[in-house]
């Protein structure tokens, strides 16, 4: 199986069986992501070099308006899409096999975790990987230490309070906090 074939399977939401050819390609791609993240997180790099490394990690162009403060890790890298004018603060971890899409003008706080994989629940299938995309709309602010779980969509202009765990979709234009994150109010304006 090739990386493009694996991405097609992941983006279709199909389970990747533990020990399968897809699982092997995923592992190989993860090794490349670890290498790139290692370079990104070692020493100082000017912003343009950080964007170059992020583009190498994702396999996609990164807009010159994107800012990333290392350290940053992604355990796959090739299924991340980042819009323009996005700021990703230090310590963030992306598990992107299932797909992460970040809209324009987003702020991602310190130590945010975005996860897109689940494992099989049956003990005999625990090594199976079940992808579910995370979609973060335009102008979303994730506070520090937010965790976003597989399959979640966060609507445009919403704010997720620090330390929250987002387990289900959040509509546009609201503030959500807690574990699990709950909408506490609409944002005026």
C-alpha cells in the first residue's frame, strides 16, 4: 500500500487493521514525522524555517502568515491542513491520521492535543485503528491544554476554554468549557 492509498482509506473512515499493510505504511510515515519533528524541536529556527519544516511534515504548502512556536509533534503529519493566519502555541500534539483541518485565523493554545484515532474496543481488535477527522472552523480559539477527541467539529468563531475536553461537536459562535466541554454562552458580536 502507498501513502496516497493509505490516505484515501483513512479519509474514508475505514478501519486500519493492526499488522496490515496499511498499518505498516502508517508506521513508516510516523517515523518520518518523528524525524521532522525532531529537527523542528531542536534548537532555534527562524519563522520561515519553521514553516518549511511544517510544510515538509504535512506535505502541503504552509501560508507565510502561519506561526508555530515549537515544540510541536505530529505522529503522522500527512493529514493536517492549516489555513492562513493560524497561530499554534508551544507544546501542541496532533494525532492526525484521521485528518485535522484548521480554518483561517485560528489560535491554538499551549499544549493542545488533537486526536483523530480510536482503537478497537474488543481486546482481540485493540491494535485496529479507527480514524475520525477533526474539523476546526474559522477564527476558533482553543485555550491552553484543550483536548479535542476524534470526530469533533468546532464551528466558526467559537472559543474552547482552557483545560476543556471536547468530546462532541461545538456549534459556531459559542464559548464551551469543561470536561466534557459544554456550551456556556453565545458570543455576542
